[in-house]
């Protein structure tokens, strides 16, 4: 499998267990249109289209197994899609481009703040002061993600052409 991975410069890794289906569909279409390698990493089997460019890796059902796999495999030319802020923080430190399913990029400038906010909210939920989670995934979120993916692809393909 590694030989296949090395033949493609641009890769999109999906932290797939909690990734919304519309995000996956947008990425599948981009893969087909731009010949991008896509790898879904999850602890459950994912439904993926038949394509030599799209694959999945099923990791053990242990805490953070998918995160560890993605951290090990993703590189600076890649993009990772995840809503997992601790995973995003580790990837940003490796200079990997990371966006969440709502199209928000994690950067060196914002990832620590997001980790702190996540920890604070987790504490409030644990104390029963806050209930519920994020808002439902909307059409606006879907469009924001598609726009963020397109911006990254334009920059990444331009960089690739210049190398």
C-alpha cells in the first residue's frame, strides 16, 4: 500500500467515524475530478465508491487508534478532515493542513485556543452546566466545507506545479 501512497503528492485523509456523509461525498467528487488520493480512517468499515484513488483503513476499536494512524501517515502536502481538536493540534504541529467538516481551518494561530475552549466546554458538560453538542450539520456548513476544500486544492495544485 505504501508504494501506491507515494505515487500521489496530494492526499486527503478523513477521520471518518464521525465525518458527515455530505463531506465525504464532496471529497469523493473532488478525488474523481482532480485525481486525488483519499483515505478514510475509521474503526468501522466505511461505504466508499469503487475507485483506485479512494481507500479505507480500518483501525482497532481502541481510543485514538484512527488519530494515531493519521498522525503517523499524514505529511505536509496532505490535508486532513477532522472535528477532533487534539488530533488537529498534533497535525498542525506537523505542518499538515487541517479543516473540520464545517470548513474551518485549524492553524497555529487558533488551534490552542480551540483546545482550551474544548476543554472548558467538556468541563462545563461534566458539571452539568451545559448540555448538548454542536448544532446540526447544515447546508451552510456543507457549502463552507466545499469552499475551503476548493481553496486548499487551488493552493496545493499551484504549489505542486511550481515544484
